[in-house]
C-alpha cells in the first residue's frame, strides 16, 4: 500500500500539472488514477484503520507462479491506533487529496468523497504517530520498510490537503511543523519512502506565484535540492553514468530517474512562470536547463543511450525481453491451462528464453552505473518493473 499510494499521488500530480498536454492519453491517465483511488477508498473504509498490505511476503517471494495459480497465504495487514503507521497513512491521505483535485470538475461527488476521506485518514496519521515498520516489522521489512521516518509523509499529506481544500488549518500545520517534521532534509532523493524534496517543490509553487511569503524557507530548500542533483557541480551527491543517466546506488534505479526528472520538470515550469532561476553557489540554473536535464533522462529511458535499449517494455525496436515479473515470464492460462505450482515455475524463471507475455509500458530497474544491462530475470535490481 505504501508504494501504491505514492504511485497514485504522483499520477494525480502528473495529471494536475501536465494533463492538458497529454492528448488522448489523458483519459487513460485518469482511468488509471481512479483504479488506484477506488482501491485506497476500500482500504480506508473503516474509520481509524488503513489496510496496507495483502499477502505474506516470504511465502510470495518463495514461489514463481501465475496470479491465477497463486495459493500462498493472503494475510491482510492493517494499521490502527494501537499499531500506527503515519508514513503509509500520510501517503494515502496525500493520494486521496491529490486525486480529489483531478476529479473536481470531472466527477464532483467522487472528488468530495476523496477529499473527505483524505481529511479523516490524515487526522488518523497525525494523531497516532509512528512508523508502520515498527508496527508491522517482519511483514513490511526488508521489502517496503520505511527507512526514512514518517515525518515527511505528514508534511506531504498536509501539503496536498492544503492544495486540495485551501483550508487555513493545513497552511498553519505546515508552518508550525516545518522544523519538527524536518522539511530541510533535502537529500536529493524522492520516492515512495522519501517525500522531502517533493514537499519542498510542491509548497514552493505558492511562493513562486507570489502568494505565500510564509513558505519562503520551502523554496530555499527546493533550490538546494535542485542544486544537489545537477551534473558537474562540486559536492554533488548524485552520480551520472557515462551515458548521462542519473544513478543512485541500491535497486531499481529508474525509480530515482523518473521521480527526480518529474520534479525537475515541474519546478522548471513553476520557475518560468515566475521568471526565476535557481541560484547554485557561483552559478545558476535556468528553467530551460532543468527542462533539458529532465528531457535527457526521459530520452535515455526510451532508447537514447549507449545500448540503444528502451527501458520501457514495448517501446521502440529494442527493449528488455526477460523482465523479473511472474505473469510476464510464465505461459498464459490460454497457452498452458494446467496449473503451474509454486516451485514448478522456477524453470521459467531460470530459462534463457524471452518472456512469452509482453508487459507493455512496464519500466524496469534499468542499467548499472556503467550503462550495462543484463537482460536477465534473476538480476531483479535491473530487470524488475515496479509501479513507482
């Protein structure tokens, strides 16, 4: 539920800021968003409870089988006031609030439902504070463990509620909690576990529109974040591969590339409306430069790289054929009606053959720091697709 809610928030933000240039894809984006919010509404239907995970991760990881054949335990995990999870609840509130903006004119009744639910879920997240990893230890760690604390998600939830509702209480919450919730931790990272950079970029928009001087420090944080990801600056904490791809150590590198590029592009838009640059020491970065940097990353993902390989399945002439994905790598029920048991799927996992089912649109973890990519299922850091 934690990475899924983050995916939903980012999809909503994409539609809010870029929907008008999505063309015919806008309808698909809105449909995908609603699929996510329908699920999150079900997961938050009981007041004071958020259902955050389905399935025992150890038994699931132990089997390589099709969803149609799954027979592992479907244990359901929840957080509540005795077992808090402000991180996943804060992110869920953010997703519901952000989506309420998207549906405001499209489906006003649904939009109100999303916003009202976001308010309640955020209240629960804020009142009963704690990390869901402490409450659910072995179920969520080391898989989707919250390493980064829950403070950033509380600010993130408040920021989206402020944007969606324009209620003064959320503005005051942000100003009052800025230091306690560590808004200044602008470590050049943004993803399902770390919202600090996103908090600062989102809140800065108001400053750049000349409406909110009381948020000025968030803009300074946002500028600091931008400077920390630019190539060629001293003390840069983000590496670039020889081919020009943003690279951060750890698995699924494309999650950093896509999320950081999104923030570069979004901030570039906010800055150009305000006619501002980002000051970085002796130099400064223009909105056009940020846009160009984001475009370079997207072009790399889609095939403009040393291997001439698109890292989005089904896009371009050459893309990963052996992704680490059960449904994609096992024969379909149509091709193989008989059941394939838990361990019987292992031979497909280890097979050198391409996956029989193309997961069109999936973006994989991507190449290593030297632009090399083993197109192989066991190398899950590189070959696994994720929603985020």
